C-alpha cells in the first residue's frame, strides 16, 4: 500500500509543479481551475493595442467567438453605445461566411491580361457564403491603391477578377484568393459597422 501511494505521488509531482510554475503567457491550472486573472490581463493587452491603432478592434475574425467578444467588450465599455442599433447576429452571420469560405471553398486561379481570375466554388451549404463574401469584398476593395476588382455570381459560388498595377502582379499571384481576402485592415471597421447597425457596403 505504501509503495502504491509513493508511486502515485511521484507520478503526480511533475504535473503539480507545472501547474504552480506555468511559463509566462500561459494559463495556470490549479485544483482543476484556470487562472482567469492572467487570461484577463492578456485580453486587456490586446484591447490596449487595438486602441493604440485608433480602432476599438484588433481581431480580424478568424475566431468568431473572439471577434464577437471583442466587439461586445468595446460596446459595453462605451457609455454612449446605442443598444437599439446594435446587431451582433449580423456580425455572427458574416463571421460564419468568412469561416465557410476560408475552410470549405475551392478556388481555381487563372492568369488574365494584367491580373488574375479566381473561380471560387463550393457545395450548396457554402456557395451562398462565397457569393456574399466575394461580391462584398470586390465592392469594398475596387480602386484601392490602383487595384481593380470585378466580381460576378455563379451557380456554385463566384468569380473574382483582380488587376493591380503592373509592379504588383507578383504580389497578387503570391497572395492568391485567400490572401486577398485577408490582406489589409478593412475587416475590423467592417465588423464594427455591422455590429453597430451600419451598412458597410454602402
């Protein structure tokens, strides 16, 4: 019996030591509970960095829960928030579109004169998200820094044609469709407008 208890104690010691001395930047686990103080401090750091950029947001949206939590925190911190206009459901729907297109769509990249054509397709559960994402992205980005965007819907998705300045062609080819969607910092103000009831596509 004593040998069994001794062996059990030896096996548990490394785990107990790690829980007490978790490295900086991780959540400590003590008695089966997470140290939420460290987690809160990390969230505060991210919020502070966002404020330094002149925007209340820093999360680009790949993590839907984190993006929504960041928006809610910013809204609750502002005493002038117009709660009658807030629409978190609209933001959630958009984040779902982002996830579906990024993970579940398929693209074919074809060179065209002066640019690239991206044929983006998916099954019936993904195609509507593709159409919404591609059409909105083209409308927002067309003309930015001399890049021309044109898009049209298809039965199973959408087609996006992008023509940049000649010197930027290598960058376009390297980014591809998904890199184009993720580039720039327009997602944060876009998400903020959705959450606060504004129309970001006007």
